[in-house]
């Protein structure tokens, strides 16, 4: 299998991206195409990693430009046609690799993937779907920032895509789907949540998803009440950042607690294995990246500050997504995810 990696995207590019690609080649036997400035990549391999020749399993696809955080995310891929982002997605479209991984600008990647690689036909919006730590071993959060403003139809589609993803990524045969809300009662929430609830309930009654109702953030995390957390991008992003911040805070507090004195240091040795498992549970590097659900080919968004380990795991995630058949499953079921009202008008707007 061959995975395409944006070598120039992210805060720690190209070194961490190149090192992560090397580790993925060694660990998974995958082939990787590094997209970016060829001279810079070769210099990185030579000067930073001590490699005189291009290692087996790595290829370089030259791209002379880089999309930066200062670029307009909606236009960057058009204005910089020879950027590592644009060249990489075009290679994906041409079938040069099975998946594309980038730690670059989220907005630019989302825009480029939507307009170059295209969405699955019938899917209204692509969504970011990270796996967040919960009491039941993790849950798919969809969406977490790609779509700040949503319609009930978007959320209906997110629920389907998240359910399919939970089956493949988490191994949950009948994943429980919950709608993120301020209470579990059907009457809770704004008009968006109320209208979405009705659509998800109908889909559940038809046996197409396992909808269990509204879910509050506390129960979703602590109790692991659901396998899929459906949210608009605005609410989902706040939820995600709160979970990440809480995890970092707890990890720091626990570390400080065990460093207080000799007795606590001895206690730390006794629970060292458990602490390692706890740290791993909260470590976003273990996941690697976030899949762009709804795009017609596998695209993985890695964190902007990704380390080599995170890039390696993002490549693994791309491999798993490419093998899963998930995109074909979404395409096969898209007819159940669409509403008749407003369909023509929205398609007309998108084509204009």
C-alpha cells in the first residue's frame, strides 16, 4: 500500500513528517510518497537523519510551494497550484496512493479535499471525526469544527457516517449514536437539535442507526454512554477542546502529585504501568489524526503540531481507512441520508 504525505504541512515540518514517514515504512511495510520541496526533503534526510540516499519505501514528489497558516484557506489550493497540499491531493485523485495525510491548515485541507477530491455524491458537507477518550474505550465525535453552522440534514448525515466509522475504527457492531445536547429530554436544545432529534429518531425506528437519544457531555465522556457523538462543528469543537484541556490538566496534576515526596515517588513506581496506560489514553499522538468523513477518497488531517509518532500513526490511520471499505459503505447508503426538501436549491447553489 502507498500513502501520500504532505511533507511541508504543519508546525514541525518537514523533519517530523519525514521521520514519521520513515517510522511508518519500518513498522508497517507501507510505501510513502513525500510531497514537498525535493531538495529540502533530501537535506533533511541527509543532515538531520544521517541518510545519504533515499531510503527504500520512500518516494519524493516535488512541490515548490507551501500553504501557510497566513494563506486564505478557501483559496490557497487555487492560488498555490504547486503547493504540497494541492500536488498531494492531485496525486490521490490520480490513484498514485491510497490515502493522503496532512498536518497543514485544517481549513485549506478541507476546502481542497472538497473541491479537488470531491465529496461522496449526495453528502452535503465533509466532517471531522476524531476518536475521543471515553469511559467505554472511545467514541467518534462528528463534527468537531469543519462546519460551524449546520442544518438538521447535515447532522443526520454525520450520524450515519459516524456510525459506519465506529463500526470500522472501533469495532462496534451496533454503535450507539447520541446527539450532543444540554439535556437528555427530547425537548432540550435549540431548534437545530430538536429538528435533528426527530430525524435521528426516525432513522433509529427504521433500524438504520442505533440512536439512543440526546447525550450530555459529562455522560458521553465519564460514562461512555455512546459510541458516536453527533454535533454541529461549533459545539463539537468546544467539546473536543474541553476534553483535551481536561486531559492535559489531569495528567499534569497526577504527575505533580507523585513528585511531592519520597513516599509518593515510591507509590508512582508501584502504579507505573497504570499511569502509562492513563497517559496513552489521553495522548492524541496515539490516534494520529482525524478522518475527513464524506470525502470520496481517504484523507487524514493530522494535528498541526504533530510529532514523528503522530505522523506515523496518521499514516497507519490512512492505511486502515483505505482498507476498511468505509467510503463505499457511505456511498451505498447515501440515499437514506438525504432530505427531499431543499435538495435542488442547495445543489444549484453549490454548482454556482
